[in-house]
C-alpha cells in the first residue's frame, strides 16, 4: 500500500509537508539534499494563476546531487515559472533510508521547493537521460500515492509525463506513463500548460481522458494507452495502431529553433550541498551531425543549431552574476565544433582575465582540438587533464562507427598537448561495437603506449600519464546500430580482461597508464531497456518489487535481480533477455519505437548500417551537401550555424 493511501492525515492541496518531514531528516544521511532553498529557486503561490493554474512537479529520477545540475530540468523549471498561470517545483529520488521512514510515518513524495506533496500537482514530469532510472520512477509514484499503472489512475491523480533522451523509446515504461513528450521541451511544456489551463477553465471536459486526447491530438505528445501493439507468433511486433479517432499514427519530436530566443537558464540553481557538477553551464549549440553511428544523442537532436557568440556572452555574464560560481562549462555534444569557438573562448578569456573564472569544455574531438583553444581555456592558470574520445581502438573500428579520427591525428594532438605543458590525458573507448574483434580492442593498449611514448619524447619528462576509460557499447534506438547484436556480458568481460593484461604486461609503462572500465552486466540491463517493448513493464515492476532502486549506482545495482525478474515476468512469452539484447534485427522488423518520429528516415539509417558493415565513412553534413537523413524536411527545420562575424562586447575586463 502506498504512503498516501496508508496515511489518515487530511492535508490541504499544496500545503507544506515540512513539519512532518523535518523530524525524519535528523535520522538520515545527507539530510541537506531534501531541504531546498537553493539560490535562484522559487516557491510560487499555489493559486498563482487562480483555479486554472497548471502545476508541474519536475523530477530527475536520481539523487539530488545528480539531478540538480541537470540542464534540462533546470531550463524547464525556469521556463514554466515565468508564466503567471503556471508553477513548477522539483523533486528527486529519496535514498532508501528516507524512503523507509516516509513509509513508516505516512509522508508522501515531496518537492524540495515548497515541500508539497507530488500527488497534489497536475503533472509529474520525469526527465530520463538513462533507462536505469525507471525503478526510481516507480518508487516516486508509490510514495506519492499515484497508482503505478496509468490505467488505474483517476482524475485526482497527476498526469505522469516523461521526456529526455530515453523517451525516444518509451515502450518499456508504457504501462506506467500517461504521456511522453519527445525532443526539445521548452515550447512543448508551454503548449501542454496552455492545454491544461484551458481544460480546467472549460470544466475539465471528459475528465482525464479528455485532457490526454487534447494532448495527443497535437501530434507531439505520445499517449501509450491510445495505441495497441500486435505481436507475431515468434515475438516480433506486427504493428502499432491508434485506438482512438484523431490520434496520429506517428508522434513527432519537438525541435526548438533560434536558441538565442531561449537563453535559459537565466538564473541557474546553485546546489546547497555537493553535486556532480560545481559549475555554471551554458549550452552553446544543440544537435550534432558528425554522424557517429553509436551516438543516439547526436542522431535524435539533429539538426545543429548554434547559439550566437553574443548570446553565449550574455548568458555567461548573467549566469555568473546570478550564481557566484567561478567555472563556466561550454556545453554541447561537441563544443569545439562551434563555428566560432575560437572567438568565444578568446572573448571570454579576455573578459574574465585576472579573475577566478575558469572555462571548460566537455570531452573534445581529437580533430577539433588545438593548443590555441586549450590555452584560452586555461589562461587563468587552471590546467586540468584533457579528455579525448577516439571510441574505437583500431582504425578499422573507427571507420565502422564513423569516427573519422586517425592514429596520426591522435598522436599529433597529444604531442601538442604534452609539449604545451599538460601531463595527463584521458582517452575514452567503447567495447563490444559491431564487427569488433579481440584485436580491435587490444589495439587500445598499443595506442595508449604510443601516447605515453610521445608524451615522454616531446616533454622530456617521465611523469606523463594516460588514463584509458572503457564503456560497454549499448545499441540505441534511432541510430544506425539499432539493428545490431549486443555483445554478451561474459564476452565483454573476457575482452576487457585481455586488454587489462595487455596494458599491464609491459613494465616500461607501469603506473603511467591507468585503466578504468565497467563490467558487462549493467550494459546488458541498459540494452534490455533501451530496445525493449511493452512486455518489459512487468520486468521493471518485478525488479522494483524485489527491491530495485538506484540501478545506475554500482553499489545498488543487481544483475541477478534483473535476470531473475526477467525470467519470471517473461516466462509465458516467446522472448527473453537474449532476444532483446544479443539478437541482430532484420531490415523489415517493426521496431518498438518506429511510431516515434525523430525525423530520421528508417531507410537512411539502414543504409548507414550497411555502410558501417562495409567500413565506409560519411562526412558531416554541416560542411558538405545534404545526405538526406530526413530530419530537416520532415521536422521543418534547418541547420543554423555561423559565423556571425560579431565579437564579445563589452571588452572591458570584468574584475
């Protein structure tokens, strides 16, 4: 029985739960993460827009320290709260110690802003960047007194709505979701709010189903209950068909154009306790057309839309003033690819020279890095390690995945870095890529040794380090690799063990090469959920009932729990874990996400899959003629890139 159902207390909707919550916080670890009150947070009046107010509880389904820095939630929080007839508050996953106390004392899932019950809101909006947060969603629903299954909810319950990258295949959690918004959220949440306002003002016609029908008929909101899935005897999907009039056969993603018109967050939240990112971040462009075949983020966020150099400068200035933070992250999928990145970094370095303000880029492409760029980023004296992502160990593998970086490119880049004074380089690779062999993986060891040799030679020093970090490849929807077979957990572990031995075998490199990797088991569960269908809802629920929480955390993840639950929940189905993960799909198989329109033509993705098998590379369409992926014409969008020719003004140094 859920917390709300088991409690006998009567509360006014929107009332604060803090008096009930405070005594519990004395008994848990990290109580500060539940108190709210962050710089730039907001608590609006419950009836700020009158009786038609649209109320959102926004959730990143992970711990506060991971969820608070999330840009997506932070942006939507501010966009919604700017509207006079809308309010938004935030909620995060509670650790098991507080969960147990909340159940014992009848305290429901709460927001950290007003400490209001999540069940009182109109919408519980979840942002899924990874599928491993699904069990945390079920905990939040249960603690909030919201029935787990959408079919069991009444008009008194919030609409449970998902977004984020994982929502491009919402089918594994279709049983639990009322709706999904696919793609960029800024305009979509405002449209949804207006529909809720109007529905309330009209007297809530046709109840909960009437509201969901209004949302579905926009063509950009997916309501799983309005679609039936039919299966073939062998377990494959025969078709997905709407079961209501006016509901579209395919649901289109949302794409925000002109990022300068959406300069969010204007007032970034500053955490009250340690978080995974202690910096103020500015998204300098959205989308990527490099065409890395494994990269779902790059594929589903097309086309590239750059923020202007002046827009970036204004956001940095306003964000630093609003937060007091001293590091600025220039974020995107490949930040060094911004057409004016040199001018941006020089302008910002000029503006903040002599202050404690540092600039940083996330992982940088080998072929986009140069020392001038790096020197601008470190002009104030900060010099951390550099991270590059060749992804594939051998040149053959880099052709398969369309990562157009040669060994010579990498060696030349690290040579320049070590010669300029860097001592530490981190290289990121993947294991288990399509067509990969042991030799392809062992090539990573040879590459790392060449990096160390190069660094020692150009710097004349012995304290050169290179860290090799390995992630397991997980095939993702809406990518050319969506048909690929995933490498099994045991095979992944065996391949990584060979690589570890190859790195450690030569004593000349000793501690100079660090080696970090994850075993293959979490990747299998992620693969199961990333390409799964509605039949996996029973698996997720079983894992949760068996105690599954925080599956993205090593100390909480249990492979055995997932495998046992899958065996039990799928016992009467013609499918199993291997069917979803290590099986290669055929060209004409109906995939669970085919009715979610990312703009990418399935035929184009298949051709790119064949190109991968033939080790053929494809250029970036930013700088070459269009390759007809389908996004721009189908989504009515276009690539938006500079240069603008403008400079960052004023040039007065900020003190």
